[in-house]
C-alpha cells in the first residue's frame, strides 16, 4: 500500500494500466488513465500505444501552461480528463476503459445496481450517466463533466464504457474494479429474475468498524510460527486475487497462532499489495498497536473461541458463488462428489448477522458445516489450514459457476440421497 503511494505518477499509471490489462478489463487499444498532481500537472497515458507493453517513459505530462512533455501524443480522450478535473477538484485521478460487464450496461442504457453488497455500495456509490457523444470530442467531455458535476465518483458512458475518479489512482482503480465486479454479479443475478438488494439501514450496519474499538497492545518478538503464518496469509490473499476469488477491496483471511492468539488481514488494504507486516495480531481480545483489523473481527473472535478445530477462516466474494448470496435460489452442493465433500450443505444466513450477532454465525459452524453463504455479502470458508479453507473457497466458486452455466442448458440432476450416504461413509464425513 504505502509502497504504491510512494511511486511517481508515471510509474503508478503504468502499474495500474498493466493491472487492468492483465485482468482482462481493457483491450490493448481501449482505455486511458490520468493523475492530476498537486502542481497542476496532468499525467496521462499516451494515444495508440500497446497497453500490454507500456513503460513509464511512454506517459505524457501536460503542464498547467499547456506545454506537453513526452515522446508520444496524449490519449485522444484527453479533453474529457481535463474537463472532469475542472468540474471536480476533489478528484485527483481518473480511470477510463471499456470493461465487458459495464459495457453491457452502457449498451442497454441501464445503470448497475451497487446495492448488492455493502462494500460495492460503499466504494461505488450512486453511478452517474453521460449520453453518447463522439469519442475525443469536446461534446463528450462536456457530457461527462456535467454528469460528474452533480457528485458521483463513477459515470457510465452511453454506448461506450466507464469513467471512475478517486482521491488518488489506487482509489479510482479500486472503484473501477469493484463496479465492474458489481456489474458482473448484476448480470448473473438477472438470469434468475428477482434478487435481494440492500436498503440504507442495512448498508449502515457495515459502517461500524468494531476493529478500531479493540484495545491495543504492544507486540513483543514474533515467534517462528507467527512469521510463517503472516507470509502464508499474504501468499494466499495474492493467490485469491489472481484467481479472482477476491478483488482489491474485498476478502479477509485469518489464521490461529495458538489458543488465544490469531492473525487477521487489516481493514482497507489493497489485496494485491498486502504485505506480511500489514497483518494484524489479535491476542486475548486486543489488537496489535497501530493496526486496524478487518471489520469482521468479532465474528472471527467468536469462531476461534468456540471451535478449537478451526485454524483458518477466509471470507471472499468470488463472483459466481456470491451471486447465490443475492438470488432467491438455493445453492445445491450435490452436483459432483468434490462439491459435496468440501462444501457439505452450505447454509445461507440472513444479511447483517456478521455485524449484529456474529455468535449465531459461529454457532452454525460444525464439522459438518465448514462453509456458509452470508446473504448479500460473501462466502465464509473455514479449515484446519489456510490451504483447506482456500480449497473450499475455490470449490464453492467452481461449483457455482457450473450451476450458473446450467441455466440455459437444463435442470441440475443432483446426486441422490443414497449416493450422498455412500460418500459420507467412504470419506468419513
Ligand atoms: Zn473510451
């Protein structure tokens, strides 16, 4: 996190554009990013350069007096960047691209529903809308700047794509990635017709952050086990990000160090840049000084206190499995033996329990129920090890993807009760 903030603008732009390209959220020709720095310089990606092979020297800088520095021309969309910054001095960076799910919304001329989970709503807010205009034209810039002028931090461009803004480039990128993720879930949920979304009171529950209320303690020397677990948590969070089980703004991992001590990922850090020292040690109900744990901390505390066999907890929002947390359709885990063996029955709990009554979620977890779906939130997977919890998360996502793909193919024929009993005997479930 801090490492990224220290990078100069041209390096930040290359890092984030490469990240967007590698995640399949832009083509080589579409999309452009900019930063408006404290001296009034506008740093922007160049026109017609391969997004898969961009280097910092390719970035163009436009000074406040209009002089252009760089070996390329600035992006042809430069006019709208300039006009948005003029309309919104609070925005210091912009991300524009044509990611597939948001383009789907832009071509049917609808806005994605960000109330599907509290994180998406919190990060994306209300999305603005700009009518179609010719790319690169002053008219397009005026339409987009006018949409931003009323306050949103993201504007959908009709028959074109999306622009997100932020207080810095990471903030703008996280909003972009989260909104595209939200659009993907909207599209999957639409296949079922009706789905649950959240009202303001429900979203407000998420804004309480009990992690910051825990008393602090100064940690002494770190044991070998603690240091190993810190590294392992980081490795699995990075892997979950690369496997699209997490996005930059969502997902928590914790692991037990001993009876009354566990490690948990911090509140708010970008999952791709998570480092060992960012992880928060929780000991006897106190947090490591100077660090804020995930806001799911109370739920993790209950689970570790009440279930000695659980050594790791992972919550994440993989896009297919999370769709089942909002649609009114049961996630039937009896599709293939692997699904049932790892996930078992996988109950759905009502929204808000993780904030208001975390002990009720803990009470549901038994040896027969290692995975729970939290309504309008996430998948919660537990395990004896981090690998086991990760495995369950991956199987939940693959199973949900397979199930969603049957919608236009035919009805699921689940494994019979008799065969389920045979699985239980053979695998000692
Ligand atoms: Zn464009």
